[in-house]
């Protein structure tokens, strides 16, 4: 199997991914692992019958995708939007109060 940097980052990110208790038979990391193994394996073991066999893995793009998985694991997006969510909630409550005549 491929030992590229992107492949190793994908495997690490997926190893950290939490298990889905609602769907124990269908785990995100298992689906992604099959996809990644297939994607990187095509480069090392090209099969003329497979139309994807001639596809070249874009290492930079794969690293960006792995980084996106890390950012989801780290909850980066929720941390960036916490302030925005608080402001949005205040605006909604203010509008609700105005409509009910409390202000």
C-alpha cells in the first residue's frame, strides 16, 4: 500500500475519528478507508481494465482533504462560529421580543 504523506495523514485522521454508535455496522472511517485504499492502490497496481487506473493522485489535493478531516476532528469550524451563533441568537431573540411587543 502507498506510504505517501497524504495516505499516512488520511490513516491517522481516520484512526482518530469517533465511532458512530447509531450505525455500528456503517462507520464513516471504514467507508473512507476503503475509498482511500482504492485511490492510492490504483497508482501502485494499475489495472488496464479499470478506467481509474490511469488516474494520478494529486498529493497536494489529498493533503488538503486530510487537513479538512483533521479540522473537523478538532471542531475548528464550531470554534470559529461560536461568536457568530451567539450574535445570531441575540438578534433572533430581539426580533422575537419586538414582534411580541415586549420591547
